[in-house]
C-alpha cells in the first residue's frame, strides 16, 4: 500500500467520523440516547452505537472493499489492512446525557496504526494523526504538555467494571500518594486526545479494548508523548492495560501501573514502543 493510499483512507475516515458524529448529536439532543441495554455492569449499548457502527462499516467497506474491519458492536477479525472502530467511546456518558464521548477510527497496516481519528461531535473538535506526519486538532498542530513532575500533572485513570475494583483502588491510591491530580472522565479516546493536546498529562486504564484506544494512542505518539502501545494480531481482540503520558512522568506511571496490575511485576508492561521527540 502506498503513502497515497494511506492518505486517501486518512481523509475519508475524517469525513466518515464527522458524519457519524452528526448521527450521535441527533440522538444525544433528541433524548433518545437513554434507551440503552446493558452489555455488562456500567457498560450499555444504545441505538446510536448500533446505527453508527453500521454506518461506518457500510462507508468503509464500500470505499475500500479489500480492507478488514473490526468494530466494538459487530466484531471482526485481524487483517493486514484493518480498520478498528469504536462508534461511540464513552457510551455510558452518552446514555446519561453527559457531553463527553467520541467517534474513534484507526487504520492499521501489518499491526501498526497508520491513521487515527477521534471526533468529539459536541465540541466539534476532530483530532487526527497520520504516522510520521504529526497530530492535529481541527487542522492545527498539537503537542503534549511539558510536565514538570507528579505535583504538576493530571492523570485520567479510566475505570472498567471488567477489572477487579481492588486493583483500581490501588492505582488511584498510588497516584494520589505521589501527588498526581486524578480524573475519571469515562472515555479513553477522549482522554488520549486530551493528553495529546496538552490538557492533561497522562492516561491509564487496567483493561481496555483496541477500538477504545488505537486512534488515541497514535495521537499521543505523534504529539510527542510516550505510550506503552497495544498488542496487535490476536491481541486486538483481548483486553489489555494501557498507559500513555508525557515523557517526564513515564517511569513513575509505569511503576504505579505495575504495582496495581493483577500480575504485579510477573509480566512487564509492553516495552517502550515509541518516544517521539521533536524538540
Ligand atoms: C469505555 C470507555 C471508558 C473506559 C471503559 C470502556 P465504551 O468504552 O472507553 O472510558 O473506562 O473501559 O469500555 O464502552 O464507552 O466504548
Ligand atoms: Ca463504544
């Protein structure tokens, strides 16, 4: 696949994300959003999730029929050329009328994310990254903050009911004990976008899916941040812990996450996949 092929997908995905966001906005403002069913504890799916999921599959399969597609609501299988999609990341917020959710679209080649789009339909901010070409918000370049240390840093520590609560409590306790400010905003994609544009300093969660984070992780990497990456291949279908932050607090957050993990030091976090330093 040529660079032009990737560019074409990168541009097309932005148009799709905006149209998907229009659907999300319509549901959100018409009070139809609360009609949801529970997939798990605090894990709803709404009619909007399903409609956007179908819309994005139809658009992408129509334009690029040879590409594979993996989405939260329909599933899929890993492929060499693969779209990884969350129609709405932050569905619990969406279903409760909290305006903090996003459409997330990533395009991967051979296990590497090449394009990432996170669209917030309420603020109308589109965060985009193409590997090697930087990260942008509404077309303007973005960079991670120059964090001084924990006392100066806000970390979004996402919570999932799929993971033992005791580990999460240990993680939050560790963050506060080291002097971090902590938030839990309910959308991993939005948390990573906020990190990429310097609003917060770190994002971590003990158990996440590929569709929640692949686009956002590329945003952080292209904005000069550090990420622990996410396994590709069959790993795309499993839950994994996720860490992304500004370079200054990387070691401190890695240590905290290791202490909080159920395996507690038996398996190391993924090795440093990328530290992009564009001074
Ligand atoms: C959820 C969000 C949330 C995270 C959960 C995810 P969804 O995704 O990313 O921030 O804490 O673990 O499941 O279900 O809203 O797409
Ligand atoms: Ca979702």
